[in-house]
C-alpha cells in the first residue's frame, strides 16, 4: 500500500493550514491522507471530558470531509489517538511518506515560533517533516534546497527534485561555503587559494547534483555557490521560494537527537513551508 501523508490536527489555524497543504500534497503524490489528533489524557470519565472528546472527534471528522475534494482520489482518514502528541506523530512517521505540522506563527524576529511538539517531532521523526505557517500560501517561486557537501545528500536531493517535478516548478540548489578562519584565511588569500577552494566545492557540487539532473530532465535547475554564513544565506535565499528543503542529519548525542544550526535557522526564520529531510 502507498505510504500516506500524515498531518497533525488540533483545530488551531496553524493546523488548518497544515492539513490543507497536506491534502494538496497527497493529491500530487496520489497517496492517502491521514489526519491525526492526539488525546494525551488516558481517562474520559472526568466530568465534561467525554463531551470535550466528542467535540474534538466531530471537529476532526468535519475537517476530513472538508479536505476530501482537495486530496484527489486517495482515501482521507482521521483518528484520535490516546497518547502524547510527539510520541503519536513519531510512531506514525515510521510508516508515513511525510509528516505535516503547523507552525505557531511569527516570532519576535520573523518566521516560526516552533512549539515543543514540532521540535520533538523534527528531531526524532524517521520520515521528512514539513512545517507550514498559518497564513502561508505556496508561491509561484522555485523549490529551494540547501546542499551540504560534507555529507551524502541523496535523500535530500531526491525529495527536492521530486517536489519540483510534481509542482512543475524550477529547482534552485544552493551550497554556502566559508573560507578558513583567521591566519588560514590570510595565507590562502595571499597565494590565491580561495579560488582553488571554491573550485573544489564546485566539483563536489556537480558530483552530487548531476546524477539527479539526469534522472529528472524535466526539472529546470539553477545551481548557486554562495560564500558566507550557511544559516543567514539560506534564510535570505528562501525569500520568494514556494518550499525550502533542508537536510537533518540522523545523529545522536548524550542529550538525545538535535537539530543543526542551519535547520534551526530555517524553521525559525523562513516564511515559506520548510521540509526537513533526514539523511545519514
């Protein structure tokens, strides 16, 4: 059976935007859409709790009916699960094609103020996760993907090329590089080494991107190498993009899984939907 697109729902404006985005994505993929609402209270025998539960169930079923015309021919299902939201989403993510979550709106700077559930799911999910802002509408701009040449990025590039192909959108592939710091920078600049450094990055860039261009000749690709801070440059490059795709390295520390600085900047400061794709 085709893996579903799964969207978290809680009745908030952010989850309304996320479920609508998820329905359109399910239509593009020709796959099922599953709406999931977590109900973390184990008992419903407290006064008023059964009525609240029924209201939540009715609201979820209504949302599923509203989305069926957008979701195409695939089935649309909905379920309330009696568990912690992050745990529920992490569990379904093991068999999902994609998880879609709403953001909590604009922060004091600009971009996402990501909630604790989203943060946990982003760190732990085994499938790609897309964050959607409440007022977000997909623009006519390109799909943008950030490329890290220090690690294999096939899963990230596969997702980005597929997203661009399904949308019939151009794809912009960006790698941000920084020269060595301090005395190393001065020495390299003196002997013309920075140009050589950029040439090496260009060769590695082409090595990663070329096979995917050959697999998707229908996708118009623009490739950019930008010198600077990866977090700042990628946030700026995402202005006008319809979707930003970034990688999330699957790694563990003594404190548990965590997001890298580029992914962290993207989910907090980028206005368009952001897809985080796990990779090795």
